[in-house]
C-alpha cells in the first residue's frame, strides 16, 4: 500500500473523532515462543491499517487539528549495534520520510511526551483490554492529569473505544485492499490446486500442508493467514483440526482449509476432495448437497440483502438434501424450525474477511442483521460433518465436507475472489487423474 492510502485512512478516522480529541494505539508486544526465541513479529492489524509500520515497540498518536502535526509515531531510535543483530530500524527520520508521520519521537520518551498530548483533550480514543500492560500506563497518565487539576491541568473526561471506529472503517475495502485480497485469493487457489495434484494415498497430512506453504511463499506470501487445516478422513469432521499428523487413507476424503496472507490481507478457502482421486457414491451425494448449498448462499450475497440470508439459504438446501437421503427424518419446516440440521452442520455459513481471517465488523445493527453493501468481503462456507453416528449406515460414517470461497459484495451483485480453486466434482477428479 502507498503512503497515500494510510494517510486517507487516518483522515477518515479523524473525521469520526472530531475536534479536541486524541487517539492512542500501541503496537502489539513481541510474543515469546520458547526461551530466547520469539515468534516472527506481526504488527496488529489496526496498527498496520493506520500506519503501514511494522516494527515492535511503537505507538501511534493522532491529534486532529494539532498545529505541529496530527500524526505522531513513537518508535525505536536507530542503533547500529542492535541493528547488526536484529535488523534495520526506521528511526525517527524514517518514520517521517518513509511512513508519512508528521513528527516522530523515541519510544523511550513516551512518559515525558504523551501526558502533555493528553492534557486538555475532551476525549481519548483508546481500547482498554487489548494490551493490559499498556492499560496500566494509560491509567497512570490520566490519573496524573486528574491529580494535577489544581495546577490548571485538564484531564480527558471520556475514553472511547478506538477499535469500534476502526472496525467500521475496515469493514469497507478500498480498491487497493480489494486488489490485495484478490491476489491473496488467487495465490491460495493455486495452493489448493497444487495440493490436489500432489495428494496420494499413504502420504501424511503435513506433507500436503508443506506443498501449500511452498506455494504461498513462492508467491510472496511469507505466512498463511491462519494455521492450515489438512484433515483426512475423520479428521475432516473436526472444525479446527490443525495437528496435520495422520496418514492419508484410501477411500477417505481430505478437507483442506488454507489461505495465504498477502500484504497483511487474508484469503480463506476450503476444498474437500477424495484422496485417491475418485469420489465414492456416498461422498458424492453429500458433496453435492454442500456444493448446492454454497451456490445458493453465494447467490444471496447481494447489496441490500441482509447478512443472514446466505446462511438461511444454505440451511434450507442442506436440510432438504439430508431429508432426501434419509439422514434427517420429519417434516421439512419442522426440521428447519428445530434446527435439526445442527447435528450435521453446526457452524455459521460465513464471516467477514480482511486483514484478519475472522475480520472486524458488526453483524447486527440495532438488533437487526446488517445489510450487505459494496466493498464488504465475506466467506461462504457451508459444510456437513458425519462423525460416526450409530444410527446411520456405515457408508456415511466420517464424511466431513466443507466448501469455502471468498466473496466481494459489488454494486450489482458479487464477485467470487477465490473462483480459480476447482470445486465441481468432475473438475476435481479430472485434475487429480491428470496429475497421476
């Protein structure tokens, strides 16, 4: 993203904040993996959204109308001895020249400078609870100002949750964000194709995962957007299975839920296919229901429709399909009303997608389902999971199928960003046969 994109985002936030306010946003702390090894650092999404700055030990301060500059970035100073060990630092000059800050200060000077910026403001936009250690510092600065009221200092009277304002801004993607998400989806689709071509009976789940990660990194995605799910057979019936440590068996299905992160934007795609390349009759029957449910749900992704309409469409198709196969018994409308489908389909049909795989944004406003609008991106991911219920014939046991795509709401309908990943039965079987 160019500096102008981040500047526009900060301006949008200031328009929400109004006059005589200040926003304070600390970066995510470094997380220790074990002993003296840390996890690879990733700035929290809101911090990157406003700054594009990815160094730890940093802080964003936004002060609308401040004569000496509205955007301040506190960060580490340049230090050659430390940069030799741990890498380049932007420093104060880099924060201004490279990242568009109006002014920049060493993070070590925060205690001396921030209380003065807080003083006299009516409202502070800050989210308590994200970083408890920083909450304590913020409370300390505010208490100091309150206690100094006799000296004429004025302490802010309102603390407003910053996340809420940023969540609403992030829900609507710009053209540059959509471009990044489209790239993430296309790379992820190629990774799923690679996995289908690679998969054979006797391999290990993590070997398939390695092919997916290879495709991500080969295409400039240094990380998956979330831990990849590669579940063969009954493991496909575990919604968040991430162990990926079992052998792949003949006549089982393989469920892969994997998406790349490209320039901080996530893809989230699920495909399910037969390990030996050919669906059994029972697998094909369940797969067809899930695919039909997904198509019905995607058709409901239209501007002006409400958030729950895709889910309602998927539920009806799944319930009808299970009823026809005899896996559900009773009257259709009663089964819908009693949510009997939840024995086989226990999750929602989608979620917001963006910088976070389960992205920010309200699903209801005023107690009513939110209306879909252009620029929103969501997943559509119905599934059916049969975990060996004793009352069903053995041919249905341990069939776990989910099909997930990333869908952009447009002015006239929708655009499936992940459409390059095959999901028709004949496409999948032909692709796998060609690879053998």
